[in-house]
C-alpha cells in the first residue's frame, strides 16, 4: 500500500513538473550533449522552487496567469546584462534555496554502519557517494556506498540499528530516469541489473573512465579490500580488482583519478588512513568516563598508493618510484589540481590530526611533498588540524587554485589562499569562515556556485566523530549529529553563512559525511547529494541558481568520449572578466561529482571566449558561446594556442 501511494505521489509530482516546464519551454530544443557547431544548444530555464505541492496548487488555480507571470520574468531576465558580481543578498532570501526530494523521486537509500556498541573506529567514518552518468544518456545517476556488519562473530541480532529495506546490505546504484521533455525526475534502483555486488564495508567511491572506452567506471574504497568495477557499456559492471592490479587491503577512504604523466590515460591515487583492526583495537573514553571512539593518533598511519595506468585495463603500483609513499599521515580527503601553474597535475591530501601533504608533480614521474614549505601543511598557527574533507577552486577569481579543508569541532574550516605560484596562506579568519565553523565537525565539502553569480560558495556536511555529551545526556541513540552549513561568497574575499535561508534540509541534524555536486535535473544549477552515516541519503535540488545565466561545458578527449579530468577553463565574459574553473570529479570526502563544468555568469547572456588548458598540455579556445545550455567541447576542435 505504501509503495503504491509513493508511486502515485511521484506520478502527481511528475505531472506538475511537466505542466510547469511546458510553460517555460523555448521554441528550439535538442536532446542532449552536442559538439559545438553541429547542433544548437538545448536551452533550459527554471525560475521557481520545484516544490511539487506549490506547483499543483498554483497551476490548478490559474494556469494562464502563472504562464503570463513566468513570461514576464523571462523577458526581464533577458533585458539586463551588467557585469558579473555577487548576487544581491535579497536574491537568496527565499524560504528554500534547496529542496530535499530524495523520497519523492525514489531515492530510498539508508546507510547502515554496523554498530553494535563496541565503538569500532571505522563505523563512524563512512560513507561516500557518486553522481555520474553510467549509461551515457545525458543525466546523472547515483551510486551510494554502504557499510555492513562489523566485528568477529557479530550478526544482525547484535546491531543497534538493524538495516531497513532489502537485503543483502550492499552499495546501491540508482538510474536517473529524467524525462528530458517534462523534466520529471525519478530514480530506479538498478543494483541487481547492474551486477554490482559490493558487499564489503564501504567507505568512498571515485568515478572515471579508466580504459578510454567512453563509459565511466567505479573504484570503491573499503575498510578491507578495495574494488574496481568496469562499466561494460550495456548497463552492467564487472569486477576487475585483481585483474586490474588496483587492490589495496588496507583501510582506504578517498581516491582520485588523475593523469599525472599527461599520457591521456587516467591514473589512480588512493588515500589510506590508519592501521586499525579488530585485533589491535584500543579502548578510549569520553570526559564523562563512558567508552567512546578513539582518535587517529591512537593508531599508526599507513602509506597511500599511486597506480599508473598501463593503457590495457591494468595498473602498475608506482608508489615507491613516484615517491608518494615516502610520507604518509593518515589520509581522509584527496584532491588533484595544478597548484603551482606549471601545467602538470599535483595532489593535495587532507590528513587527520597530522600534517597535510601537497605532492607537487616533478614532471618526470615523481612527486615532492612541499606542503610545509608551501604553507598548507598546518594552519596559520603552525598546528596540524583534523582534516577530513577537501576541495580546490578559485574562490577569489584571481586565476589560481585555492584550497578548502574541513576539520574537527573546535578547529575550523580552513581556507588556504594561493598566491598563484603554489604558495598558500591560511585566510580562514579573514574570510569569515573560522568562527561560524568552529562548533562543527566538517566532512564532505566543496566550492560551488549555488546562485550562479560567478563566485564560488561553500557547503559542508557536518557530523561528530565522538559523543556529543549534551545529546548523550538526553539519551539520544546516536549522539553525533549536527546540521549542515552553507556559506555565500560576497566577492570581496569574505563569506557569510546563510544556512538559515538554505531550506529545511539544512535544519536537519544528521551525521553528514560525503557530498557530491552536480546538476541532477539538467536545469542549469548545481544540486547536492549528501550521504549520511547511519542515516538516509539526501538529494537537495537547487531552487535559485538558474535565476541567473549560466553555461554548461563537457570537455572530452580528442579521439575518445572521456571527460578530460584536470583540464582548466578560462571563461571570459563580454565585459572582460575571466572566471577560472576545473574539470574534476574528485574532492569532497569519499565522493565523486559531476565532471561537467557549470559556470554561473550572472546577468551576462553570452560568453566571449572559453580557453581550455587541457590536461595534455594543449591550449585552445572557442568564441561567442551561448548561455543557458550545455555544450560539449572536444579537444582539437578549437583554435590552437601555445601549448604548455
């Protein structure tokens, strides 16, 4: 009965969405990604909240009036073209900037961490999520990492929170069945059909095309042996962990695909955490005297791994040769970018309560850890922080990759500002992030432009790792939960927290972990997929971003239809301002995001120049690109500039 009722609700929601979008539909449409110049862009506009109840009520009362109002709004949008600048705060003061639609669209995932009262260290660290287009139909599908029973001899009868839903407990793949005409959003659990049988104790996931066949593959990190799943291109996956040579039996959390040698094939960096096992488990206690979770310093860290792609579906472990195994400090977050501007990809590793690592590419197959010299190993006081989530992006629009790191309660969000040459300064207090974030333990995080004003905002999924005493005294069964935070970029080097205006989803107190970023409904703004430890997944649809103009770009290879991760884009607007963005799916925490580049351009209606600094070293550009649509740019089809 409940399942039928949910299906009826989804159909009603879909009809309301369809009616709304028919009112907005332009004269010219196209069915998906196109190579620039072959077919026109697909234009998508959405100016109101996707609250299905409001849609149905509004259109039933007066559908003609609503269409007229929307037409006036669209005409108003097209008439003004000032420079990109931070949006007026009034533009973001709506009731719900984000709307959680997970249950309404069929995303019924509930994370299970296998806790039995033993306080096993790994049970509160997972898990992650991925937004990726596994079936190449132009919309983002969802992969969610799952835990399992923990401890020798433990059974479901020992679990404090037994899993709900179908068994066995395993990671889940949900297909996005987005209707490209009506914009009805619905997900279908296709785990069984996909043949992904991931029943290990999952931590995180990285998604990318490892064999250049045009289909995105999955690498799943575990407490235990990791797993590589190759996409067969027919809706199914096959495990090739041993055959590909990418197994790691140690505790891995985050991983990143990065073409570190610029040979056109993606290599794999795996961040490993600490040497915890059931046999070496230590007992730790809270201030109240009750048993609690230990911290990372109770265990020795284990080395990270670097796997080089042999171009035949297999990888070679080059950890020793590349020298990334020389220093290791307990990795939780991993992100790759060109931090010193030399055209080669580097790797930054967020370590828990130990110095962070900045592996600078030496362009000869080796790396050198320059974090201490570069100013991003410790905070401004020279103290290591409990770093979990991480991202890289140009928050101040000066053309270089800055760093964002989330940390433990009592520390802060740390924002490292890049001077353009790979030297960093902790600007957390100056950016107005430190005080607001100190009461929270942050995990998944990322730079993203939620309001499409051209300035990168910040979101964090928060949740403690040790017992919150106030919640424990109130007999809370899982006393680790905290609310999420949203920070708006003011465009002057400072942020303001606007969590109270972000919507009811940001008021929920949960144990947040991974965050994935991507335009799930292809409407021109970035949505959020949040993975909660021992809780439900949240799919937060952006309700305000596409009130301003945007351009969506998918950057693919010269001869393969693969996202060219690590490439940088300089987007120049008609008034001369240039915005810098990066093609990537890594960062956050144990999660993978949409590799498409979605750039908010404010009130500008077109883009004068897009210059691509490809991961291969080639540089080329395209001129006069349309706004408010997605386009595919292929390496080798633009005007070639000087290679790096």
